[in-house]
C-alpha cells in the first residue's frame, strides 16, 4: 500500500531545479522498473545548501518539521551508500 509524505525544499532556484531533476530520474526508474546507480555530487559549502521540512497539520495549521540530520557522518562511505527500493 502506497503512503505519502509532504516535503518542502528550500534553497536557491538552480539547486531546487537540480533536486527536482533528481526526483524525476528516480520516478522514471521506478516507472520503467529499472535498477541503476546514480552518481550524485553535493557541494554543501556553496549554494547547494538545500533544507528539507516535513509538512503536516497541527490544530488546523500547517506545521513544518525540520529533517533531523544530526548524527549523519558525512565522512563515512557507509552513511553515504544509500539505496532506494527493495
């Protein structure tokens, strides 16, 4: 059963467009039933400082929850070896 989760992405327009393109590639792979490795470089010391927030409701108001990225070791190959799917 599919579930949904609403996300807000905040950043500079070029990086948001790049992120949307990444989402399109992931979606296309799923629709084609294809398994591929995607090479992704992130320049976090420049304009690539995207922020992500979960979107929900609380007492009838929109609530944004910051993604907790504490504890992610950006120097660990294991932490950066990610997989989406089965």
